[in-house]
C-alpha cells in the first residue's frame, strides 16, 4: 500500500467568522480535526495546498497525514465548503482515523476489457449507472478503484454489484438490493431498425 500523502497545517487559536476571514486574507483555509473520541483541533492549511489536494481527485476517499506543526494526524477529509462565487475552498473538515477504523467512502469504478464484450463489439453502448460506489472499508486499505470486467457481456445485459469482485475487506454499503452499476444498450441504428420492423408487423396485422 502506498504511503499517505502529507498535507502541512498549522494550529490556530482564533475561532469564529472574524478569525476565519483573517486567515483567508492571509492565504490560508480554516479547518478542523475531529473524531476518534478526542477533542477537536482547529487548524489552517495553505490555500494553494488545499486547492491542489481538492482538485487532484478522490479528496474525500483517501486518508492523508495532516502535519500540524510537526505532529502527524492520520485523517480523511469528510467535507469541504467552496465559495459559491469564486469556487475556492473556505473550510475543510478532517476526520481522525486509526488503522482498524471502518469508513464509508465513495470509490471510483473502472471498466476493463471493453474489447472482450460481444455487445460492445456489435456497436452497443456502455451506459454507466454508477461512476462511484459507496463501500465500507478499513481506513488503512481504501482501494484506488473498483474494477468491473466487461468480458462476455451482450447488448441488453445489466451489470450488478453481485457480479463484481470487491477487494478483501471491502463491502458495498447498500445491502438491501443487488444494485445496477452499468447496462449495455443497443445503438440507435439497431433500435430504429427494430422499431421499424415492429411498425411493419403491426401494419401487416391490421391489414
């Protein structure tokens, strides 16, 4: 497993809107660390660092080491707020995690072996229902992605979560149904041809 990325932070004493505005004027983003049955810690991170981490992708599905003035906190970003006008980060919530903690996270779905799908070879289209799947997973073993193998799938097939091999220790949080991740649908040309044939049959029957 790859080592956690490190995000530098500084402890802050001031709280409230006035203190937060002053931090933002200084090019920093207010943040808080909470959870793991410990008191919350108010911190701030460099605006440019926060922006880089948020827009790198997967910000809320990866643990990281938050270096607060030399003290490392293993955390996972749980929420962040963006300025509605400037689309810039204005606050971040970090959840403390321990190695044996279980987390619910959204993990990206990656589809492979498109060339081995008879349906796609015939011109079918992959209709992705879920680009991410929420899973329950140990904090120290969050997968980078969930892999869906398209080998053998035909037009009209649906791919359900039960057909996907999840990494060890990973379970879907939705347990009351076998939900759909993607379907293979017919191309428009085939649909039109089928509809025309049905119309012709209907006319013939009427005659």
